[in-house]
């Protein structure tokens, strides 16, 4: 197994789990790791939220040993708050601290953070420098190809990150205006890889082990990161691991196996967040797991109304019955 190093952190060269707000929580990260994810990045946390002692923001930074190597991700638009937030984040002992310069959501970019930082390269550099100078933990940055198709500046941003001490960069080669539509342009990842000496992580449209191999081959990236491609299929990380360990790639799980995996995931979610919150958040996760099975549309509607773990178990039984009857 090949490895890459981000600062002093060694990571297997298979596939990592991307930071996804309201998705990549502890339960999701643990599932990814159990199936072989090489590295995980948690949900983004607000620098200002940390600095003003917001409890919910701080909860996003908790990392268990089972998730390591793992990073926490911060977003913000002021160097002074980034510096303070990094010092607070150190208390949670992350292996890596990642800066979000790619989120396209209005509530983030309207405050000058996320992908908006790609429009202000000088400020972006100051934010990276502030983070790097505040800690001995490796600092990385995740960004997009640019704000829109007329301002593709990922290479410039990567160079600024490197000049200011970033230990690695992650490139999601869609523009901010694309959001998550269309195809990602992997040539942007290659251009960044050719332009900097620090490790480059590629992200975008990896749905299978074959896609993962292609991204490595076509971009020369040091690590592949998967986000939406893992929705409802954490076993994708196992399939990728099989590929890089020279083993036959495991087949897609049977329906019964998927039910067992989903039960494990939702159990973790309910244990971590409590039944009321956990089951409410599990509605979306369950919808991803049942995609493509018989009667999925009707089952999705029923999952969207579940409130207790008992409701969840009842619906799992229903899936099994639907499968047995073939309708």
C-alpha cells in the first residue's frame, strides 16, 4: 500500500471521505472508516462560532480515535478569527486542520467565506498564513476551480496556499456557480498538481473504484477524496481498498447486507445524537441506502416520517418483505 504524507501525518493512498456539512457527521465518518476510508474530514465549523463559544459549533470538532487520521474543517473570512479558532481547535487534537475555501452556499459566501475567498486572493493568503502561524498541526485548504467559468483561478489559489505554509490542498474542480451540477473538470486538478510541490487531493464525481483509479491516472493527484459518491454506500471505500490491495473488488452488497449496514449506521447516529435527533437525521441517510430497490419511492416517503428507532426497524422489516415478494 502506498502512502502520502501531509505534514507529519501518513495517509494510505486509497480514498478519503470529504467534508460535507450536515452529512459527514461522526456516524458517517465511522462507517466510512469501518469500510476502509484512508482519511476523514469533518463538517465545517465557523471560526466566529468557536471564538464566541458556541456549543454546537464546538461539537463539530470532536474526533474519536476510530476516525483517525482525521481533520477538522474551519471556515471564516477574517484572519484574526481564523487564528483564534485554530488555537481553540488544537484542544480537540485533530491530525490536520483544513480551511474551507470552496463552500458555495449563500449563507457562507455572503459573509466572504467559503468559495468567496477565491475572489479575494490576498485575503485568502492572510487567512492561510494566520492558521499556519497559529499551530504546529498541518494546515490544508479545500477550494474549487474558481468562482465561475470566467474566473478559473485554482492554480493561483493553490500557489498562494503553498506560499503561506499549507501542507496540502484539495481541489473540487467545479466553480462556485456550478454548485454541484454538471461534470467536474479533472484537468483543473492536474493543472494544480503540476503547479505546486505540496500534496494535491482530488475530488469530484468519483462513484466507483474504477473512477478512483481514473482520477489518479488522469490527474496525478496524491489522494482521491469522495463526497456525494459515498451517499448510501460506505462499502465504496472497501471496494477501492480492494483495488489498491490487489484483491478482487468486492461485489455490491445484497439487499439483506445493505439492511444490516444501514442498521449499523443509523444505530451509530442515534447513539451519538440521541434517538429523537438521530432518527430525524437518519431519514435522509435511509433514503440514500434504499435507492434503486423495489418500492423505493413509497419507502422513502415512509422513512421521511419516521420518528423512533422502532419506526426504523419496522421499515427495515418492510423492505425485507418487499424483497421477498418481489413487489
